[in-house]
């Protein structure tokens, strides 16, 4: 029996929401600047990868436009982070938070790859809403407060309004896609 697309979409939403709750419920990890830099790069690269998948799979112009914005903006943040860590001589270091993000991204990507059409568009945008909310929360509650280097902290603070704009853009796209 074939699973209806809406069921798959709801499953992705529930998975993303549950994962977000699990991250928040765990004890706050203590991260070094090298680990914070890694989390920042990983989180941005994950969203670029989601966007590339959306461009490959979606026929919806608004979804594709949003995905292109994600690629451009998140790559710009990665470029700034790489420039900063190079200047500071920091080597980004894997850690439980970045590994958790990557594991969750693998699961989400598998789910997104398994659906097509309107169900994909809905799942992609729903994931973008949840993902940006989770990343903004992580920046504000873990990464920025634990940053020891003022330049790294400033870069992270610069990213927050960009991510908040993405979140609100995704929320608007979400409401439009759900009406289609």
C-alpha cells in the first residue's frame, strides 16, 4: 500500500519537531570556539544541501526562489566564518552538537528524497521553518553565550537577523504552499 504524500509530510514535521525538542531537553553542551565555529559551518552547509535538493526536486517557482536565497545567504555566512577562523587561527572541531545536526540532516534528507511534487514542497518548507527556528534558538542559547572570542560572537550575532528573516520568509511560503 502506498503511503499518501500528506502522511509523509506530517511524518517529516513530527520528526523535525521531536528532534528539536530532544536537543532542547538535553543538558546544554559546553563548546569551545573551535567547536562553535564547526557548528556554525555545519548548520549553514546543511541548509545549503536542503536547498540544493529543493532546486533539484521542486517545480514550484517560489520554492526554488527561496532555495536559491538559502544557498546564497548561507554560503555568504560560511565564507565569513571561514575568513574569521583563518584570521584567528582556529581549526573548527567536530563535537556532539555538529554530529547531531549531521545525523538529523541525513534522516531529514532521506525523508525529503522519498517524496515528490506538492508533498515535497510542503515538507521542504515545513522543515525550513523548523530548522531555522532550531538554529536561531541554538545561536541565542548556546553558541553566542559560550563564544569566548568577541569576533566570533559578533559574527554569530550578525547571522541571527539573517536567519530570522529566513524563518519569517519560510513561514510566509509555508502559508502560501498550504493554500495551494
